[in-house]
C-alpha cells in the first residue's frame, strides 16, 4: 500500500536536531519505507534564497543523518511518502507530528528571544 501527505514545518528553527530525532523515531516505528521529499533551495552569501529550478531531493525518513542533512527552515513544505503494510498509519502519524511542531510547540527553547 502507498500513501502520501504534505506537511509544513511551523517551528521557528526548522528541522534541527530535536525535531529531526522525533520524526526519525516516529518513522522507524513503522514497517513501511518512509521518505521525505522537498524542493531544493540555495542560499546566497548574503542569505537571499535562490531557487535554481524545479529540483527536489528525497531522503530516507528513518535516517537521522539524512533528515538533518536537509537543513529545512520554518515554512518548508515537505512531501511525506510511505510504502508498505502500514503506510496510511505512518503518513497520518508523521504529518500530524510535523503540523504539531514535532511536539515542541510549547517548548520555550523553540521560541526566539529576539
């Protein structure tokens, strides 16, 4: 069985270590293969976002290293895809986790002091 959903990262600091770990741990609980696909965004030296075209990258959601390597900022839309016996349950769980700020919404360390 295959399933997919789109979810947007809302936490201010994006997909850093703690949210990546929570996502990876949740994905690893499922028998299905799970991947995350995002548009490639390049940053110039002065911090300006530069899109070079319709490039995408897809990583194994059960790999913390691959998730961390994406360096996804707040506002990024991710496509979560699963294939296997519990694909729909995996997608429902993971999309809800992303939309819920990876369970970190009320964590003071997730809010900028600026």
